C-alpha cells in the first residue's frame, strides 16, 4: 500500500494536470453553449408551489418576494408567525396568487413532517423546496462553555435541512421539482469564530439580500447545479488551493480579532 501511495504521489498530479489541459477547452465551450441555452429557456414558476423555510427574514424573505413577482404559490415556514404574516402580505402585493403561512421549527422532525404534509394536502403538490432556515453563532472555539447552544445551531442548520428534504422528496419526485439549498462559502473558506457554523454552514450574505435572492432564483430557474454569489468569492477557492498557508494567515490576521467576535 505504501508503494502504491508513493507511485500515485509521483504520477497522479502531472497526469491530472495534463488531462485537465486537454479536457478544459472543449468542456468550457460546451458549458458556454449549455448556459446560453438555459438563459433562453428558463423555468416558469407561475402557479408552482414553493415551500421556503426560514422565510420570516433575510434571504428567505427576499427569495419569497422574488418568487411572488413571478406568480408562484408560496408556503412560508418559520418560527415567528407575526413576521411570516408580514412577508405573506407583501408577497401577495408583489403578485403571488396565494400564500400559506405555517409556524414551525425545522429542528423538530415531527414538525417538518407536519408542515410538508399540510402544504401538500392544501395545494395538492410541491414543486420547489427552498432550504433556507439557519442561524449563526459567532464565537471562538475555546471560549464555548454551553455546548447545548451549539447543539441547537446544528439542529436547525443541519438536521432541519435533512428533515425537511426527507419528507419533501417523494412529492418533488412526482412533480419533477427542485431542491434549493442556501449554503455558504464558510463551509470551504472557514473563518475563525465560525468553527461550528463552518461544519454545517448555511449562509453568510456578502452582498445585498435582495440581490442575492434574485441571483438565487435566476440560477434555480436556469437549472444551474451550483451558484457562487457574488462570483468574486471563487477567488478564495483558488487562493486556498494554491497557497493554503497564505490564505490561513490572512484569515487569522483579519478575523480572529473582529470587534464583534465574542471572546467571553
């Protein structure tokens, strides 16, 4: 086994680089043609049923507005019913024919099953599931004292996504629908103070919430598998891959002493 690893260490990298150099030009050309086609033939979400978790504020709220502008039927889920009602009212004014509000906690498996069943029974179908519900807790790892607080973050950001998706998948298969997952570059470009958040990263907006929501829906309707928004964040992936030591040093210098990072 050691001999095999030594052999692969020597030959695999140059072989991979050679294959990529040969493969990338035709692949990028085909990718361009495919993206051009998708930009013309975008999905029409009018009268489709869209379930959005964490819809009471932030990206979830503005994704709801973007769907509403395109005439989608909305099912909004969150823990704050008063905020959901406000989002629902505005969504109706923006063009959604019908909006249903469901107060639920995605960290509880029985409530996830209940709101998926309730929404499907009401509308008769489900076309898109937008997994947006998430919270963030910013604190350096060594200062954590109450691990129960960490568990609650994991329950919402990780298990909430799992529970909602599990119960929605059978209905999405019937409608050939889509699952939209709002993720974060923090999962790959991990910053100090976000140790547990990085492990199950949900989202950290780096531009206006409205602009981010519009980009998400445009990408969804175009059939994209992945979206990095804003696109300049991709530069961080390259820097970390090519110069990981420089990347880690910069992140440590910039973020360990953030004035809003709790150290007590």
